[in-house]
C-alpha cells in the first residue's frame, strides 16, 4: 500500500482522489480494515467448507499505515477548518463595521444635503434682499430727483 499526496491516497485495492471528501478518505482505510478482519475471522471459523487463507500480517500493517495517514490528513483538515472559521468570524465582524460606516456615511450625507439646502435658501434670501434693496435704492433716488 503506497501513499502519495500528489496523486491521492491508496488503500489496498481502493484509491481515493484528492477531490474526495474527508469522510471518504477516512472511510476507505476503515472499509479495508473491516474486509481484512472479516477475512481473518472467516479463516479462523470452524471449517464448513474450505475457509479462505488468513490475510497476511503485512496487509494489517499497510492498513494501519493508511489509517494513520488518513487520521493525519483529518487533523490537518481540522486545523485548516478552524482557520477558516476564524477568518469567517473576522469577515463577519468587518462586514458589521462596514455596514456601520455606510450607515454613518448615509446619515452624514443626508445631514450635509440638509445644510446645503439651508445654505442655498439663505443665499437666495440674501440675493432677494440685495435685489430688493437695490430696487428700493433706485426708487429712493428717483423720488429724490423729483
């Protein structure tokens, strides 16, 4: 039984791809171990017919190696999953901050637009007052000439 992380993990007659889920990776050596144990128990049972020969000890060693590799892979997977969970929490916190900033910006924009509108009204009132003063001044000058 050879293990190669570049091409996937091999377990006896079963081969697991890199794309396989962690459950499939863990179940493959367990299924192989179950098959070996079943064959072993059949070989030890009272002979009804000719029992199969017991599996070689090397098959159990290879199965043990495959199971150890799968457990190590699962451990690495757990570490990566914790990192993903941590990053996901951080992203959610940043998103909440971002939404708060957007809300503050929207409120500030509305307040600024109100100030601009108020300023425009004051400028309009000043212009109207200035035009009214000039027209009064012109009328006053015209009345004084008479």
